[in-house]
C-alpha cells in the first residue's frame, strides 16, 4: 500500500471508479465534486460495449473495461450491470457484415440472426430487418446509481468525499501541482487526479496544461415505466433503445444522444414518436421527459488518461464512452499513480499524443 495522499476531482463514473480503486488499494484518498454521481454520467444512454467501429487498441481497452464491470460487480456493493446483450442492425447489410467480420476476427462474440430469430428475441419490434447481429456480451447499467454506489463503497473503505464543493483552480508550487483551491483555501496532496468530465480542460488550464477537448450536448428520452417490451439494447437505423430494470424505455437517435436543436421539447417529442412507431403497442407508451448531457470528448474522440506533461503531480482522466470504460480507467489510473509504471493498454491514450 502507498502512503500517498491523493485528491480526486470529480464524482461522476470516472472519478468514482478511480476513487474506488484507490480506496480498495488502501490509499488515502479525498474526493471533491460539485455533483456527487456526476454531470454527464446521469444523462448517459449507458450501453456497455466494444462496438462502434473502433480501432483495435480502443476495442481492447473497452474489452478490458467490460471484464472490469464483471469484476466490480463481484467486488463492490450495488454495482449491477445487466448483461442483456444487444441486437444491432443500424448499418446497411454490407456495412454490418464488414463490421461483424472485423470484430469477430478480434474475438468479439458476434452472432448473425435472421428475422425469425430477431422476432423471437424481440417480439415488440415492428419492421424487423432480414438479419441482424446479436452481441450477447454487451450490457447496460444505471449510471448515476452505480457512480453513487462506488463512492459509497469507497467511503466505507476510508475515502473522504466532499460533494457540493467546487474547486476553483489547481494550486502550483515550483512547477508542481501541490493541491486544489477550495473555498476554505488550498488543500494539499501528493498527487491530484483530475476527472472532472467536461470541466477537465478548464481546471487543467489553471496549471497551464492544455487538454484539447470539447463538450457537445446529447439528448435522450425516458418513457414512463412500461411492461417489459425490450429484452436487449436495440440498435436500429437512427434509433437506439433499451428498457431499464424499472421499466422506463430510454432512447435516442444515436448512442451519443440526439442533437437537441433549438427546441429540445420538440426534438424529444420527435424521438419519442419515432420510437413508438417502431414498437408493437408503442402507442401505449407515455413520454416521461428528456435529459440533455454534455459529453466530455477529447479532440480526437479517444480517452486521455495519464500524467500531464510539463507539470508534476497531476494525472488526468477524461473520456467519452466513460460508462463502458470506467472500470479499466479506474483500475489502470490507480495502479499508475500508486505504483508508477505504465499500463500498455493506455499507451495510445496519453495527453502527449496531441503534441
Ligand atoms: C447523451 C449521452 C449518451 C451517452 N451514452 C453513452 C453510452 O451509451 N455508453 C458509454 O460508455 N458512454 C456514454 N456516454 C458518455 C459517458 O456518459 C461519459 O463519458 C461519462 O459519464 C463521463 O463521466 P465523468 O465522470 O468523466 O464526467 P461527469 O459525469 O460529467 O462527472 C464530472 C464530475 O466532475 C465534477 N466537477 C467538474 N468540475 C468541478 C469543479 N470545478 N470542482 C469540483 N468538481 C467538479 C462534477 O461535479 C462531476 O462530479 C454518453 C454521454 C451522453 C451525454
């Protein structure tokens, strides 16, 4: 065990996973977060996958993270991913076949199913395609509850969590980040881990570190809880839907969420109407509301995880697909900070790649 005192900024799924892994390793960890449970995290579609046309190293990182969710569900209280699998037919047949061939060659568990099989698995789908891909090893999670569960578990392991506390800047001394500026003054630590989602770039800039990223909005809709209609994550052309354990159907036109446009109410209604038109008994569904999340997205779309260049004492973890990636980023980041060394699966995802 390391005797280091570490401060984590961020209580979304990434900060929560990192904190849990620090606490589990016996480290002295203090968390500061504005929102306990995150900002992007509660507004996520929350599909756990290695899908989606990724290059192989990113696919491998996502696979490690999927295994991480299985491990975390054993090791932490209240972490309950649903391994419901997905049924995907969002690409034209040639595109779907090309995607399937590539991912199969990397070992992904892809099965081609015909129309009859699709309907036996998902009887509520109207206009089912001739064939689709079934990916049994994918899942979903309720993102805010899981972030809260990881933080609560970390607290039991000794982590100290200050929610509702905004950090205004990082504190520097002699070219080293030595702490964070709170309303009560500077709190010092041996290392600072910045996992502040869309705010990461602004906070890093206070230490002179540039994190090239943007945050773009994505809208998802929720129905009122309904009797079970969907058994898998269904990924259709311009429509992704899943039914949460409480019966809500969550949908958007892409797994990144739908562009809200100038009238988010109208956009939500359009997504809802489109979704209902694709489901048997869809006309019985009722729209509960919509949520808009700002996705923290590094400039090239891939994660940024590792030590900041040019300044000591600062480790950065920001990513899109953070619901999928949280267990791997948490495990690898905690190990690198506590033990040194360099996790090879993170090598393509260092801040230094931006030059
Ligand atoms: C619409 C949508 C759909 C998505 N779908 C998926 C999906 O299907 N699968 C998937 O894997 N990913 C998906 N994502 C992405 C995923 O949700 C994010 O990558 C993930 O939630 C990021 O988590 P985070 O902890 O980095 O950030 P956040 O959840 O935003 O948490 C940031 C934390 O930092 C804190 N913070 C920020 N600034 C400060 C400050 N100055 N002082 C103190 N605390 C601060 C906040 O209060 C918060 O606690 C989706 C995102 C959106 C918006």
